[in-house]
C-alpha cells in the first residue's frame, strides 16, 4: 500500500496564528509524545512511522507550503507540489499520476489517502491497514473509514450504511463470510449514501439509521484511479497536470469519485476522532491555558491565550474565550463563535506576516506599493547549518543585509562568505542561495512582484 497525505488549508480557521502559508497543520501547540509541543503534521508523521507506514507515504501540497512542509515532515518523505489550489480531486489525481509515472507503483497496489489534520489514536492506523484486504474481499472500488457519532453534530459528514447489511450491530462493523481461500474476511459495511453537515435534527435521524461520521480517509486501487482518469481524458503524468492546472475547476474527490462509485465500503474505527477545525475544538487539546508572554486571570475560566508577539497580553474577566495574537493580527472571541472569523476574513488573499521555512523563519516588517512594484522588508533568521535552496525569481530582486552571524551565499555558481554588516544583492533572474554557518540574522528587501508566491524556480536544495 501507499499513503497519500493531503496537506494545505487556507489559514483562516485558526487565524491569526494560521495564515496562507502556515495553516493550522503547522501550529506547534499540541502535546507531543516526548513532552514537547508538536504540530498536526508532526503528529501524523510520528504516528505513521510508529505504524511502519511513513516510508510508504508522499505528501501533496501547494507549492507555497513546500518549505514549511519539509520543516515539519522531515527530509525523507517525497513532497508533490501543486502549482495552484484546485481541491482534493486534483490533488489526489496529481499524486496518483506521480506514483504511477514517477515511482512506477503497480496498478493493483492500494492507495490510502489521509488528511493531515487527523487527530486519532494509534488504533486508527491498524484499521487503516485492513482496508486493502477489505477492498479485495468486498470487490469494492472505494473504501472509507467511519466512526460512530457521539452526538448529532452539524459539523461533520455522515455515511449511511446500506439497509441490507451483512450482519452486526447498528453503527458498528458487520462480519462478512470468509473469503474463497478460507481466510477470515475483514469487517466492513456497505455504504448507501452520504450526507454532508446536516442540521442537528437531521443528524439525529441519521444516527438512528446507523450512520457514521466520515473520517475523510479513502482507499482504492491505483489502477482504478488511473483508468478513471484515462476514461475522462484527464492527464496521467505530473508534467501533463502542470500544463492543465490553471484551467481546472475546484472540485472535491468526494463528489467526483466517491459519491459516483457504485461499490463503496467502510471499516469502523471506534477510538477517539476529532476534527480540530476551530479554536474551540483545538484549545481542548492544548496542555497550557497560556502560550507566550502574558497572563490569564482566575476570573477568566476556560479562556486560552496564545501570544506570538514580544509584548505581553493580559486577560482579565473574560471567560470561555480565545485570545490569539501574532504578527498577522489579534483575535479576541468567545470560543463558541470563534469559527466566524473565517467568514469575516473573506476570500481576499492576505500577505503572510510570519512564515516558517525549512531553514528557519521570516517575519514581514513593512510593505509598500510603488510605481515600479512592491517593496517588501522582512527579518530573516537562518538556523545554524540552514540554507535556502539554490533558486531564482523572474519578477523580483533581493537585497540582504547581515545583522549578526556568519555564513555564505552562492550567486551564479560562485560562493562568497559573509558576516555582520555585509550586503548581498541578487538581481532579478539571478541564481542564488544563502547558507548559515552560525545563527544568521538578516534584513531582506524584495523589490518587484513580491506578492507572487509562485515566482520561484528551485534548482537544488543541497548546493
């Protein structure tokens, strides 16, 4: 089997800590196994490694999030870059084309697709590993994982089992007869239909029918997906997808594939499952009520403060609230209404004020528009041994000034050393990169098309 991890997000649900680049998947606020905070990306990679599955995984993400994904996922896992965000259908199709054309994965191999923001226990991955055999035994095209609902929620999608079930208890896996070879078949249930985020009364009726919450995991044979792409005249190699991406409509894998498949089954996972899609749900899994400088008074029960600024925030007499502050903004909201921030932010793209990179961090200090284009000033910190890729930009030039630390830079294949007070200038189109020998703090000024996150041609990460 192969694992495809879907990574991305608009960065609005957990604003202002999340942004266009650093989505909720990369917030290091969850308790880790070693006692240190970890992100959702780090958590799912750790769990996959423990299950022996990480070496079978690839990640698909937007090209603007490649650097931060590499920082959280590690150096070994392949990352497939999307040139544009076009929904889960395009992302999964691109990943399958990569597995088929680039890694030469066999058509009969099972592909397991998982969202990175799964918050589950290790037993989930044992259920996941049973999906390939379940697909074979059931003769199904699509396999899913569902979990029995704990309450009639309007936040999740539901899977309704077929009325003529094999056997078993409502809302739980049913036992099917042994396979032709005499081996015991995995437990599975047939899926009749899907209902997306019903209101609470409708959700209660679905629960009485044995409906399951949809955990967002998909399984199918690689050949099934590639044959579907060929029938529909879609690309089947990453290069072909790159040429077509700009004209693709945004579409979900659920609508394009899962709901149109006649033979669908699900396995049941009965452990804890949470969708950390709002500050209200996310805060329940944080160990500390305060992260960063500041204070939350005893007169503010069930209030969490997350502060990334260098100035303290004091919370007095504000119960059941989330107070979050970062270079991107400040949010003060009741936890129950914190999800409204997504609609308040709207669809307009915002420039991220803080970004994590594979090699360190950068923070936007100033931005102005001129007749010649934008001028963006950022504080750049490279960790010891960190280096940017060897790359170029078609629409902007850069000027770096070293504040402290020592390192080197490469410009058109020539390497130079730098120290405090030195200036590095990289003209438009020039191939360049920067490396830190010690911690290296710089001020970077970009001039030109500075808001185009796709304007980068990476040549190498190991110059």
